[in-house]
């Protein structure tokens, strides 16, 4: 069950096909709107999404905001690789909440 206020609250469920089969149990991916970055963070090896969210937002559970703003980074493991390969390529850090969002 999706909780009220969840970022998946408005995601659409999958629908059955003509034979009554579900293509996938669950919901469709949520639409990710543009996250307006306000800061650039230069990664160091060992940094993690949750620690960055804790630092910038004072809430480690908002790590997904950083991922939304950096769609080319798919996992925490990629942060170390990115820090090693592209130390001058910043990670974008958006606001904790978009203006006008609840």
C-alpha cells in the first residue's frame, strides 16, 4: 500500500491485458519532473547518497532527491566510480522540496 503523501501516491498501477494477466505486479514508475539544482557537490570516494542528503537536507531519507537530479547516477556504488573517474564532474544537489510542493 502506498502511503498518503508518498512520491508514488499518483503513480498509476499496471492494468491487466486481454487475458487477465498483469505484465508486472506493482505500479508504474513515477514521473520524475525536472529537479532544479541549486548546488554542485564535488564527490570524494566513500560518499553515499544518504550521507549527502543528511548533510544538505538534515534528512537521510531524502537521498532520492539527489538521484532525481542526477539521472546518470543509478546507484550508490556509482558514486565512488564517478569520484574516481571524474572528480571535476559535480553531482547536482536540488532543493529538498520543489517550490509549491507540499
